[in-house]
């Protein structure tokens, strides 16, 4: 902006206009989002979290395997993660959304599923999914503004933000319309971002990852959820997988003309066609294997490419900041 103000081409009227445009317009972010200020804002909201993830802080590790459905997947992707001829081991983590390390398991809040698919020594891809099909903000700046507005506690400011941004309300309503799921393994998860899936013939298909629990997506009644208390999901998962693997189907929801490819607040109709990619088998729960890991939503193999959604690359930056802070005990 300094260069603009000093430009000899700018007459006083234009300078006034430039100053006006440089001022944050009502409802726009005053600050440009970076990985660091987003993580600062999450930490400010979540309370003390030394050594822990700065979002999805409360969670449980798991290990298991992935069984690709190569016959189905090959139509849209050549990724070895989905077209390998045999099952291969995986590790991952389930979590409660948000930055609070004590986020109660029995709240109608978002959950997360992260899993590293490593079909061979040369290929690795992370899926980092949430339990709503939409995100609360369209851009990193908007997400920063949302976090800082909520943190301000100023009811008028929060109300004004929600009036001009419907995504947080729609996300909240989506969760409210569904039960608290009885298990991390019986919760549906969504990739939210559109990725480019590329098959062996080079054909590109835009799609979003969606998962479905094999068996029932069992929900708790409000009274049951209350009785469970705030910390039951890790033990439930351990008990469940002790009796046999918990299975989760992984598929891609295929875009149709007019579906937004770069706005993660715009979920696609659930009538979209899906292509089955494989089945995740959760075999062991607990332990600390995932504690020192970072799952990167931008880590992909050949056959899967990042789309144009601006939230996705910012996630990689923010996760790196969070990882650095938690490794150094902050
Ligand atoms: C700009 C937007 C976002 C920011 C700033 C953000 C920030 C973060 C941070 C800082 C972490 C902790 C990373 C670590 O220390 O390993 C995290 C974890 C996570 N985020 Fe995000 N996130 C964003 C968007 C999303 C979206 C769109 C999804 C779902 C599609 C998502 C799902 C998750 C999950 C599941 C985890 C936990 C991963 C694990 O268990 O290791 N986040 N997020």
C-alpha cells in the first residue's frame, strides 16, 4: 500500500479512494491469514494445549489395514493407494473437532478421521476428514475472522458475522440434525475439498472423499449421550475392535456440472454418484503411535491431485506450525 500512496499517478481523490479500499470493509478480515496466526487463533480459543495438536486435540490412535477395491477405483484413479492388489497396513487417528483438548465426546460437535495410506515404500497419502460435509469458512481469511470474532465474545459482532456468513450456522444445523454417534467407527466422515482423480488413461474426475461405516451408523439418544459422559469414545473403540475389525467404506463423490470445486462451505447433493475406493479396517485402538505424527491433507500419491480450494494449502501450513509447536512442547 505504501507504494500506492507514494505513486505520482495517484491524485488526491484517488488516494482517498485507495485509502477507503485499503480499510477493512465491514465483514471482511482485518488480517490476512497465515499458518501462524490461524494456529494462534485456535490456541487462543482452545486454552492450554502444550505438546498437543492445536485443533482436534482430543483423540485416539489406531492401526489396521486398507483393502483397495481396485476394480472399481481404477475407473477414476491410478493411485496405488486404491489400486494395490492386496490389503496393506495403515495407521491413523480419530478425534473430536476443535482446539479444546478436553472436548466432550458426547457433544454434538464435529469429529475427525486421519489415516495414512502407504501401499508401498514409494507412495504415501493422508486422508484427513471431518464428520460434516461442509467447512465453516470459504477462505483462510474468513476462517481467521470467524475464530477471532468468536474469541472476542462480542455478541453483536458475532451476530453480524453470522448474518453475512451462513456456513457456520449450516454446519451447526447439520450436526444438530444428527445424533451423537455411538462410536468413532460408526460416524460418517467427509473430505470436504474437491481433488482431481486421474486414471491410467489420464482422464480427470473431480471428486470428494466420503466414508460410510460398514453396518449401522448407530446414534445415541440424547439421554444415552448424556449418560455416557465426556470421555467414552476411546474405550468404546478399543472394546469394539477387540471383538473384530471395525470397517469403514471409503468412496469418492463425483462432481456434476455446477458443483463448486473451490468453496469448502458448499457441500454437494448426496444424490451424486459415488465410486468405491476400498475399505478401512480398524484393528487396534489406543497407544501412542500417532502422537508424534502429523497427517497432511495435501500428501497425495500419483493419481490424486490437489484442487483449487484455497483452504487446502493453508491447512498444510497451519498443520506444520502446529506440529512444530507441539514437538517443542508449546
Ligand atoms: C484453514 C482451515 C483449517 C485450519 C487452520 C486447521 C487447523 C488444524 C490444525 C492446526 C490441526 C492440528 C495439526 C497437527 O498438529 O497435527 C488440525 C487437525 C485436524 N484437522 Fe484441521 N484445519 C483446517 C481445516 C480442516 C478441514 C477442512 C478439515 C476436514 C476436512 C480438517 C480436519 C482436521 C482433522 C481430522 C485434524 C486431526 C488430524 C489428526 O488427528 O492428526 N481441518 N487442523
